[in-house]
C-alpha cells in the first residue's frame, strides 16, 4: 500500500479531488514517486519515470515545505472549475529537486515574493452534489511569528 | 532531396465570421493558393490539413466542396503548430520524390470564450489547474525575473505588433494602441493584461508546394523556396513546458521545443539566425514573443528587451518580427496560424506586403509553439 | 527508397475498459512494440499517432507518460483509416531516409452510444440525415441487389468472424454465434441486424518501423517487411460514398476509395491480389466485408457470395479474411483499428497466431475504409 | 435571386430546416444546381461544381418525380434529431442524372420496391421552440389509382 493512500476512508467527511495526490496527515504531504534508475522525483506518482522511461519507480512522500519559484493569480474560473476566484497559482520548488504546479492560498501576487518559504496545505475546492467538500492541495506562505 | 518551392499562397482573413463555415474559409484559402499556383483539379497528388478543433474529416470537406478529392488527404493536429506539422509532412514528401505538388492548408473556427479542451484531466479541471492563461502568466513572470524584461516591454510588444497589424487588411484588429491603454486593460493573470493576450478566432491559410524542377508559377516572378520545415515536441522535465506537466525538475538547462526546432531548421537550411531578414513568431502573449527572440537565437539570453527597445524588431529595423501584426493583431485560429505566417512571409519575400513591407527581405522564419508541446520552425528564401 | 521492416508490434486489447485512460492504453501498446523491437528512450526519431476522437495532443500524452518526447510527434485523423494514415506517413518517411526508426500507434476510447460527430451539419442532424447506420443499410441493400448476396450471406460473415474471434484473446466478443441468432437480433436498418454491425469501443495498437538495413529485431527470427501503406480519399460522385454527400451521379463506374488504395498498394508492392495469403478487412458491417472482397480485387464482381460459401475466406480456406475475428469480434476503436489489423498480420506472418494461425502465410493485406472518405491498404510480407 | 428561394416568407407558418433546399410551390421541388462546364446537376446548390471544380454553376430546380434506387428505415433517433421514428430513408434517382439521399414517407421497407415511382413532398420534422413546424424534404410513393 502507498503511504497514506488509504487514509481518506469512507468515514472521512471530505473527498480528495483525486486519490493518491496527497496524504491527510498533519501536516499533509504530496504523494509523488522516485525513480531508482535516474534518481529523480516526480509528481503525481507514475509507474514509469516521466524523465528516463524506467519502470523502476516507487511512491515517495514529498516535503511539506518548499520555496516559491513563480506565482500569479487566476481571476476567472477556468473550464470545469466550480470554486471561488480569484485564487493564487504558482510553482513551488521542493528540496527533492522538483518544481510543482499548485494553487496558492494567497490570491494577491503583490503579497508574495521569490524564494518565499511555503508549506503544503489542503483546501476545499467546492462542495459536491452529495454535499461532501472536495479537497485539493495548495501551498501557503509560512507565517513568520 | 528535391528542392521545394512555394507555388502559391491563399488566405481567408482571421477574425470572427458568423455564418461562414470552417469549410467555406478553407475553400477560400485553398482556392486562392491553387489559383496563384496555376493548379487545377488533378494537379496535386496529396493534401495535408492542419486543424485542432475542426473535427472529423476537416480537410476532406474543404476539398470535397472544391470537387478535388481522390488523393491521400491527411488531417493533422499539433496544437498551435498544426499548420507547421502539415507543412513539414507535405514538404518532406515532395523532397523525397513521393509527390510533385501538394496542397497544405490550415483551418480553424475556435469556440467562443474559454476553450474546454480535452487536454486536461477532469480532476485537474475540478482543482482549477486547467487555467491556461495562468501558465502563460507564470512563464512571463519567470522570464521577467531572469531577463530584465518589464511590464513596459510587454506593453511595447503589443504597441509594435498592433502598429504593424494596422497595415494588414487580413488582421482582426487593425488599429494602433498606446502603451498606457495596454497597461490599463484588466489583469488576466499577473503580469499579463488582457491586451497582451491574443484572441482565439477563425480563419484559414493555404500553400501549394511544388518540386522546384517542375517549373515556377507563371504569375509570380520571385519564386520562394521552402528551405526547412521542422516540427519538434518538448523534452521531459521543464515545469512550464507547453506540455503542461503537473511538476518538473529544477533544471534550467533543458532546451525548449522552439530551440530544438530552430536548431534543426537552421541546420536543414544551412544558415543561422544572422541570415534571417524577417520573422513571424508565436506571440500568444507579449512575453511569448520576447522569449522567442532568445529561443530562436535571434539574440543572446537576456537580450530581448534591448532588441525591442532599439527598434530592431519593428518594421524599419534590422530584423522585423511579426510585420503581419502577429497573433496579437490577427488573433489565433490554431490550425491556420502557422500557415498564416507562411503566407505573410511569402508576401514579404515577393515584395508584395504593401505598407508593412520589409524592404529587401530575402530569408524569412516562421515560428509556432503551443500545446502538446509542439514547436514548428519554417525557413523560406527567395 | 529504403526497405521498411516491422521491428515490433504491441496491442492493448479492444473492448470497454472503465477507468483506463486513452493514454494508459496507448502506453501499453507502445511499450509492447518498443520492447519487441528492442528500442528504448532515444531509439526513435519520430512518432505518428492515429486517433479520431482522442482530442488535442493525444500522441504526446502517450509518449509523455513514457518519458519519451522531443522528436516530432504527429497526430493524424483519417476516420477508420487513421492508423493506416499514420503508418503511411511513418513508412514513407523511413523510405525517404528521413528517419531510421519511428513509432506508429493508434488509440481510441469511443464515446458510448451513438456518436455525435462534427461530421454532419446541424440541418442534416435536424432532418434525421445524420443516420450513420442507415447509410450502411443502403449500401448493403444496393450490394445485395447487384451481387447475389442474401441476408443469409450477411449472417454467415458474422458466424465466420465470430468463430475466428473466439480464438483471439484480445477481441471484445470471444464466443461463437449461430446464423439463426444473428438473424433473430433486432433490425437496425434493413437489411442489417444488430449483430451484423461492429461495436465502437476502446483500444490501442502500435508498430515500430525500422529501415531494414539497420538490423532486424533480435527477438523475432521471422522479419516482417512493410511493402506498402497507401491512403486514398474518395472520388466525387458516388452517392453512397463514405464521404456521405447528399447527392451523387448516376454513374456506377467510379472506383471506390478502397479500389483506389488497393490498386496503388499492389503496384507499390509489385504484386497482385492472387499473391495475398491472409487479409484483415473493414467489416464495420457484414456487407462491408463482402464488398471489400470485390473492391480489393480478391474476387470478380459478383463473386463474393460464392467465395464466402466455399469457405475460401475462413481460416483453413485458401484466403482467410479476418482471422482475428474482424471488427465484428474485436469492436472498432477508430484510431486503433487499422494498426490492430497490422498487429494481427504480423503475428500471422511470424506464425504466432495460435489457434487462428493461417498456415504458411507469407503475404498479408490490411484494409480500412470509413468516414472522410478514407481508405487504407497495407501490404506486409515475411 | 434563386427560384423559389424567398418563398418562405416571415408570413409562413412553417420554417424550412435549411433555406434554399426546396421550393414551397405545389408540387415542391428540390433546389439544386447545374454546372455549365461538365453539365452535371448537383444538390444542394454550390457555387463550385462538386464534380469538376468549375465555378460556372447556376441554381436549378430539380424534377419533383423520380425512381427509388435504394431504401431502408431508421429505427432509432440519430444524433440531433427530435422527430418521430421509424422513418423511411433512401436514394431517389432523378431524371437529371442525380441520386439524392432523402427521407421516405414510407417507413416499412417491405412496402417499397426498386424503380418505384416517387414524388417529392415536404413533411414536418418537429416543432421548434417557438412553436413553428420545421419542414424538411422527403419522397413518397406515387399512388396508383
Ligand atoms: Zn527515471
Ligand atoms: Zn462541373
């Protein structure tokens, strides 16, 4: 079994937007993979390494912390999206050598800066027809106390 | 390999045309190109049609309406580079001696509003990750961080291209704009404002290719040669690749599909960026044009802003880029846009471009890149 | 022109596969073909993907999932002959020396139920003229009027192909049927009953092509050569052409796209119908298979019924047709079906077809025809 | 102006499924075209001859009478069709040397035969959102008195 993959049980009040993308541990982690042949991480997890084509890959939890590499905001709802706008949108660089496309909790680009510390969170995207909150992954600025 | 000549070109203007079908537009473009080439029914042995959203049998309907079928008709999809893919297939087939004359055309009637593409998976749509302009925004922001390009430069690209487009009767937008108005248009995805993004629209373009030793077109003295037509996809690993992966590697050395295609095209044509006199390049957004300067080798890394500022890429400059007005003036009918560039370059190389003529242009380069990822680079010479 | 060899083939079974994406199926087929050919990342220089309903960047997604991109990837649509069009492009490019090794694949995940195609215009739909099986019915009826073929013959085609398909683990239907049951199934469009029509479904097939002088596959002793791969569209004028015009001429002498393609393929391969040992042909409906006997020149006009009755086209006969079970057993995933035929023929020519093996088969012909109109004919030889 | 093309006026209670397909004269006629270059008729009318590619075409009313050349029945509503099933479907050979795909008023294939005399009629396909009957073309057997 993949780490954390079964943690969204039928008991859970929420549903993940897709199975196998992230854990519901605290803090949550993205569920990627690592290729034994080339050593690169990838996300989401694939059976085949998307960089070297090796089939020698295994699931890997990715770091919950990363740094902001690019960011913008989405101001109009894209196709198939039922949630609120605006929302932040960007790329986080993780210590595994991976850059991940992600929603950002901060929708104002002016409040973000390059190399900012960010941590992974889950957020409710919308509520489905059966009344269940559908949850996706996002990154939030690390609050400096 | 035989030399390949552009025997004729045709265009249906780019814009929005209520009640005009995709076939109607294709017929206009193909008929125009056949007429210029002096080619009639039975005069070509294969046809290649580029379209992304045309649906089943798009090319067949165009040629069916013209009463010209029976030969192989291949409909090709390669995103923004669909027309370039069709041109690559047609020209290689002639070069290999498979055919003497082929018709290559591209047609599109883009749905209005945001395009719901089959490209993204349902979960990506549900998570708001199918946000196409946001990817353009991220690419633009990264480029600005590394190149010295500012929002003023992005506005200046729009001003330049709209100034060029004002002289192009086949463009959708034919008026000058001011930089202040560009910057005053609403923000779509920082740093991109509405006027910095091209509009998906409708149109068609066609080219008749012929083996050069089969005789030049009677009508056009200045024969235009197709020196190369190259298509390349992306290498895996770049997070902001037009292949739109959900993650990528921390590796900034990966060549882009544009650079892969340009490198191969220069080699195929036996020349380099310094030999180019006029360029039509992908300006889906204003930053994309400036990135293309670098990726095509027209300037060194970090040199795009200066090149633009110095007027090098304006008509009248050393290396005009998008004299047609680019996609920012013409709009982008996906399947047709790459061949629309080729039509513009052929007019430029023949000296028929009127008020937007690049004087003395002898070598032209056309560049498209988009979803797939696919990049196309075409080099034409007179 | 260089000789072109089939270095490897791969297949994802045809059927309905809930939760399996079109990319997943493509990956299975392509990976299988690459493995057989002993080709890894970097081992091919271009890819051609046939699909009719796959949408934007279908081929790119398959190769992206495999981490194998960067080369030109061309997505091709030619209806039922999409895979044949892709094979034609790939093999000609090798023949011309453009590439040494290419991957050609076809994928499809057909929508369930009646397919709402963009092929017909809105007024045709509103008038009930977008009635695809009715055109098959009319074609079948005309054929019966002129050929001596009866409904019993149509049922016999189904019985034959389902009998073959019972031995094909990759087919959707793997059980024998009785003629009486075929005739008892409901009438869809006279003279065609439900069981006489193939089911649109899902699947993928892949072929690795290689210049013959680049060495044969280590794994497979019996090298299979691709002698011809031809694509043709329809000539204008036939009212029941697969191009589905609203009218045609009273001219019964027009060659069909299948005949155009077959004639060119025989010429290209330097052989004739009598040299063929095994055929995979388009059996969208049972009458379509019998028409193909004539159109491919396998029998004289009016000879199809007798050929079927005599068992010539059954496995064990002189010229088995659709030993795989045909589309009537496998179902039809449009983009994949033509290459599925090629995979079957390669297995047959290698002697790997198990209980459905056509003994001693040395030359095979694959035939597809459909909307566009497009017909593809492929000839393979060991 | 094409013959009959303007005869479906705003006053008309019905709307044709497409303009320019047929007249609303009695009897109605299909509106095709004829090419001066190759002499062939075509339907519907095109500016370019679909057989020889000439642009020398002109509109032409087609014969109201023809002969049955092929027929079947549509038993399930095809995509985009809002009318009744079953309906007849076939090919009529017209004296102009043209074979036309058409609906047939007779939905029972057993009641039709090859070379049967048929005449053109209009028939209501369905009623549109504004309550107007939408009319298409069809062929009906000529009743033998
Ligand atoms: Zn790897
Ligand atoms: Zn004519």
